[in-house]
């Protein structure tokens, strides 16, 4: 098969002015469809990536991403931390943590929250919440001070500001009296406000680790939970399985060595218990949007089929003459594959370029035409993924080139004697 000759003829057919105006229109429509489909797919996918990354930072940056829980308490939490960090380099750090579901009550309102007990000095360089707080609020969290840091939306719901006192009632540490169960409660002073720009601002509060343990009526010096900060929170499910297997192996070795299985018998939980449904919904929405936009490319591929079939009918005599000159069936197919492929490549390259340019300047474009998608003062996040663009390009090429096979095969079946009978 002479590929060079087939490419030359296919290129001449592609750039020649077509006598059939309808075929020209179909070809233009096919190229435009690929252009719009690829550009829209890149833009929408990038925006969805940006929204997902923003949710990951604003929500998973505040809540526990991965937690190691020991009911008996860690005999030496520093040693446990070193063992985990040594084998799992995707974990940035581990700190003692305590968690309880509680009600916070002010003079004006009452609201359910998740209260996290932390050591502020261990959280430095790990917690994103600390960098989103006002006036160094976390520095006020010292043992015995009973200070609390609230999310901005929570503080607005309660109608409190810094310096005011609120009551925290915990379901942990309930005592039973003749009048029934009495929750553990304590008054805390609002030390500061943080703002992550997500739903955690309305449902999360921070206090010192020892203060929360006392509120829960537990030993303030014992560590039952270790909170892990991950380089990528989406790695939590895999890391949870690996850490669980690591501690099971360690426990088995201790038993085989004649030691009892002790305090390092742990369970591992991750953020999916709280927010798995939210990110599953985002992922499903992203996949459905990609599927719908991919249909534009599929329709454009069918238009390529239509345009090539018309071209085959128009060039039947030319094909017959070329076959009488010795052109093989494969070479004839290559001519029309090249012609259809050039249309696909033209739409693909222009669509990819347009998609990337629009994505990089999407907020400027929206501002110029006066559209605010997220509301005044908010910018639309966009994150271009090279891998995703690569998949779009390869997938589009595969679909469009596959669409050229049937017209090319039809042209290759032309019989010179039949086609030239009346010429």
C-alpha cells in the first residue's frame, strides 16, 4: 500500500472546492460539531475539576480525613505515628484528636455541631483551618481555658461574637440521675472565628484537646484517636486499608512472639462516612456532563460519515480510474480515511485550543459579558487536567477515524468495469 500517494490524493480531495454544496455544508457542520464538542468538554470538565478541588480544600481540609481509633487508647501515640509515617509517605502528619457530637447554645439560639479537640501546637503547618481563622484565634486554645473557635456561619446562627460565652452540651459523658440522663455540659468562651467558605462553617467548632476530653468525662491525657493529614484526601480509602492491614500484621507478630495484643488494636475511619455522598454526587454529575457533551462529538462523527458517503458517490469515476491504474483496495480506503481524518483533526485541534484558551480566561470572559455564575464577587474555579485533555483528544480521534471506515470501505468496493460502463 502506497501511503504517500493515498495521503496526497486524500489531501487534494480535502482542500479542493466541492461541487456539491450540500456535501460542503455537511462537512462544515461535522467540523463545527467536533470543534464545539471538544471545546465544551474541556471547559466543562475543567470547571468541574475546579469545583471538586475547591470542595476538597474547603471541606476535607477542615474535617478529619483519616482517623485511627483505639478503644483502649494508644500506649505510645508518638511511636504509632512514627510507624505509620515510615510506611506511608502520602501522610503529611498525624496528631492526637478528639471528636464529639454536641449542641451549642447561646442566648439567642441552639445548634447541633461537631466539636473537635486539638493541640494547636501540633496542628501548625498541617491544618488549613488555622490559616483561615481571624486574629490568631487558635492561639487562645490552652488547656483549662475552655475557649472555643466557631465557624463563621455557626457564629452568625448563634448570634455571638468573640468574647461571648456559649454552653456546649455533649452526648458523650452522659450521667444518669433519678430524673433521667443528663448530658455533660460546660460554658465556653468564643475565642475566634474561622471561615472555610463551605458547609463546615455552620457545623464545626474547635476546642483544646484536654478541655474536650474533660467535657466528655474522659482522661484528658489519654489518646484514643489519631488524626492523619493526607497529601490527597481522595487517597484515604486506599490508605485506610493499608494501615488496617499493617496493624493486623503487627498484632499477629506480637501474638506469635508470645505477647498479648494490646492498645494498638485499631480501627481506621475516613471522611467518606460524613461526606462520601456529597463527593459521589459531584463525581456522578461530572461523569453525566461529560457523557452528554461526548454525544455532540458522536453526532459530528455521523456527519463525517454522511459527508464522506457523498464524496464517495461524487468520486466514483475517479476511484474506478485509479483502480484501473493499479491502486489497491487498501490504498483507496486510505484516501478517504485521510480525507475524513483531516476534517476530524481540524475540528479537534481548533476545539482543543479554544477550550484551553477559554478555560484559562473564563472569569474574564464572564465578567466581560456580564454573567456571574456563583454570585457577585466570586470567581469560577477551573483546573485543567493534561491527562483528561489527553483522553478527550484520543477518544475523539478514535471515534472520528472509526466513522471514516464504512465510507472508505464502500469506496474500495467500487468495480471499475461497472463504474466506467457509460463513461
